[in-house]
C-alpha cells in the first residue's frame, strides 16, 4: 500500500511537471507572437506616445475629430 502511494505521487509529480512545462512554453510563445506582430497606427503599445492608459479609445471629455467645439468653451 505504501509503495503504491509513493508510485502514484511520483506519477502525479511527473504529470504536473509536464503540464507546467507545456504551459510555460505556451505563455512564452504567446508573448513572443505579441512582441513580433506589426504595430498599426493608433494601436501602439502603452508608453509609446499614448497620453492616456487604455485601449486607444477616446476618454470622456477628449476632443474627437469632427466634434463641434463651440459648446465646450462657454
């Protein structure tokens, strides 16, 4: 009984190691692909000329092109 418990624990540890290894490889791959994709205008990573944090959408109160400015300065 004690021997079978030790064997089961060894097998579970090996399975855990294999799953963790594949998960780390997957995360590394996704990070690599995110880093090498082309950067389109308006979709720059945070910190490269972007004034506000977020996903690039307009924040409330920001001027949007084509918006009438006449009511804001009164």
